[in-house]
């Protein structure tokens, strides 16, 4: 449709759903909208509204409010919490400023809170209590300060996206107790320090997406956490994450080097992104147990050692990025021959040897391997040394063997043999002429 103004619906006392998205509406929402006795859902997304958010609080029966992709400015008034029946509040992709009202964190009815892509600042509310919250999407704002530990009270939480803010804290290990958390995105903040080991059998049991990239995490890759990612170990059918009746705001995920936006997350969409940190040490072998992987990004860290052979078990892997580390050794043949692997980046490491050739007709590009001085073979221009099986094998006794001091033991053997023969001849000659005294004087007798 192409509506440019609001329709006149003053004589409609009861209205359960109003959807006016994807139009060209401009200006403020008319007053009659607040006079409707029973309005369950309002969807005015992708228009040009400039209405203050707090005006919608007058409708106490409001359950679903979507004003995303508009030109809303100013702040979010705490009076929005007067809509006590509100279950979904979606104000994403606007120009909202100010802080997040504390009352939204303590709402008992709210299950969807989506405020991403705004200009909200200040700290996160620390008043989260036991509630019905399943989706909390606050990415791409200007939020700062620590992560509120009260988030661990949101036992129904399935999606938590706080990426692209200025949050400064250590890793929130207390989130591991959330039994239904499937999406955890903390990328591009100021999180730092090692990820401490907390041995538990049920840490992050439902997690499908784990993105903590572009922070300042250090130390080894958290092996114990990976061992507890039970949902990532099992290959499941394509099902929507969470209750299909729930509304999920779009979530941006980095996959295959691109940012992809998803409205619904499937349970077979399993990725880990630890790139852009300071992780060090070897890649743990336990990573091969996470067979449901389709994307793994460990690039731009300080990882060393070989590529683990256990990666051959990642049979569903579509994208693997290990670039810009200090990995060594050879490329496992099974790695490049994975059936679903479309994107591979091993560039700028210390990997050596010949590049294994794929079984498929196509091959990875030169960019996949560049920056490894010890690598050779297609698609690189550096050719590997040819092995000639028809060359004669070397003799059993070599003619020249040097030790670390530069001596040739073959030369010593030859000199010793010649000297022995000459010595015997001289002794016999001396005794034959009967003048052994001459021999005694020569050797200091």
C-alpha cells in the first residue's frame, strides 16, 4: 500500500489488531488510537512516524507494539510501563536517545524487548527479576557500564543480543545457568580478561549461537564451556528456535564473512565467533565434538600449534576462518575435503607443506592460503619440490659426514689407516738396521 495519512476509525470501539506497516505515513499518531477500548496489537513499522513513545501507554489493553523503522526521537518515557498488558515492545531502528526505563526490566508481562539500532545510552537496568522475558535485543546502541548480573533471573530468556555497544566488564559466567538461552551475542564491546573455568555439567546447554568477537578476551579458548555446549553436539532438524508463537526481532549474525540478518533462528544454525580477541594457546581438540557447527571463526587471535585433526568430525561445517594467528604444521587433508565447506581462510599463519587438493572440481582461492611462507601448491604460485623416485638411492656409507665442529670422520678413518701402515713399516726398518736408539731419541725416550 501507499498510505500517506492515517485512516479515520473513530467509530471502532474494539479493535484487536492494527497493521499499517510499509506505508508512507508521516507525522503523529492520531488521538483516536488511544481511545480504542481493546487494542491487542499495533504494527506501524517502516513509516515516518515522529510520535513520542509514551503516548501509547494510555491504552491499557495494548499487548503488542511495533514502531520499528521510523524516525522516532527523544527518549522512552517510563509511562510506557503503565500498559501493564504489554507483551512485546519493538522500537528498533529509530533515533531514540536517553536511557532504558528501569521499569521495563521488572515488567512481569513483557516477553519481547527490542530496542536495537537506536542511540540509547547510559547503563543497562539492574532490576531484572523473574519474568517472562524471552528476547532482549539491545544491540547497536551506546550502552556502557557493566553487565547486570540480575539478567540471570530471566530464566525464560532465549535470545540476548548486546553487541556493538560500549559495555565494559569480564565474561558473564553467571549466564550459563539460563537453561533456554540459545543466542548469546556480546560482540564489539569492551569485555576483557580470560574466561574463567567454571566446571559444570549444564553450562549453556541450549546455546546455538555464541558470538563474543571484537573484544579483549585473553587466555586459552574456554575448553570447559565448549564441552558443555550440548546443543551444538547434536545435529537436529530445521526447527525455529523457541516457541513458534513468539515474535523474534531481526538478529544480525556474521557468517561466511558477511553480516546476515535473520528474523527467525533455526535450531540447525550453529555458529561460534571468537575472532578479534587475544586468545592464545592451541585450538582444543574438544572442538571436534561440536558436530552441528556450520560456522566457526577463530581469526585474529594469537592461537598457535597445529590445526586439530578432530576438526574432520565437523561434517556440517560451511565456513571456517582461522586466519591471522600463529598456527603451524600441515593442513589436514580431511579439512579441505569437507562436503559442505564453502568458505575457508587459513591466511597469515605459519602453516607449511603442500596444500591438499579438494575432491570437488572447484578449489579455494589464493586468498585462503596467502601469508603462509611455508605453503606450496595450487592455488598458490609457489610450486612444491618434485620428488623423483627413479633417482638412485645413496650408498650405505657416505663419503662425507660432518659433525657440528666441521670434522669429517671419513677423513679421520682414512688418515688413521694410512698412518698405521706407515708406522709399521718404519718400526720394521729401524729394527732391521739395528739402531733403535734413534727411534727413542725421536720420541723423547
